[in-house]
C-alpha cells in the first residue's frame, strides 16, 4: 500500500478497521474485532460481494509534503481541528484511528508523492499487488502532475500487478485503474460522499 497525501497515515491502516454497510446490516467487514467500525450507506442495488476479511498487507508507505506526527500534540490538535465542528462521530472515529496508528507504525515519507512513487514502489515486495491510492489530494495536483502520476502508474503496471484507486483526478467519482499481467483496465466504482458516509452505485 502506498498512499499519496498521507498526512498522519491513518488510511494506511484500513485493514485494521471494521466496516459496516447498509446493504448488509449486522455484518462487519475488514477487521471484525477492531475498536473502530466505520459505517456507510450503500445506495442503489446489485452491489458486488465484498471480502469479509481484509487481505494481508506486506508494506505500508505514506508520502506527504508535510507528514503529521500523531505523537506531537500540536500535529494532533491540527488534525482534530480539520474535522467539521458538527461532526462529533468523525471526531470519535479519528481518536480511535489515531490510537490504532500509534500502536502500528507505518513508514511515512516527507516529499513529493508523484516524484517519489517509482522509487518507493521499487522498495516494496515485488510479489505483492501494489495498491496506490489517494483521495482529495488530487485537487491540489496540477494537470502536469496528474499526467506524470498516471504515466508512472502505467510504467509500473508493465512490470507488476498494480491497482490505482482515486477520485478527483478527472471527476469526483471513485475510480480503479488496474494492470494485471501488464494489461490495463479502468473501472468507475461508485459515486461517493466526500466524508464516506454513502456510496452510490454506478450503472453503465
């Protein structure tokens, strides 16, 4: 897993969280024993089956122009201040996620994620599927940076299986570009709420 725009790396521990979806009430996906369970509404029908357990992760690398350190009180307060004041549930989720991240260190690298991606990808387990992802950080990339990122993903995809999961590169939809055996495929996964409170099924 390589996250671009990782901040404090909370999303590098996604396999350590539990997930609850309105389409399957009472079912916990991911890590059913986690202290953090993130709930989301699934809008629409005919959703694909989800894995009940998260697959194993061999490497966790986050890249950001400024890495926030959860052990630093000032950084922690800054991250808490970014949560909208009326979102009490998100603040509680943040505290649980921060506690998990503090117990399970990931590698956080300060620098330009577009420029460093190829170098850091080369340091990961070559037999694993490489998962590169980012969210709203794409809003802050120039058109040239977006093109360079896509070119780097394509070059990596010629040599190993890779998934690129993102939104806000072309539009707000959640997208997956993946290369399997060097063959590319692009998929629009869903429409999304900016805070992950719901996912809307895309019908083509």
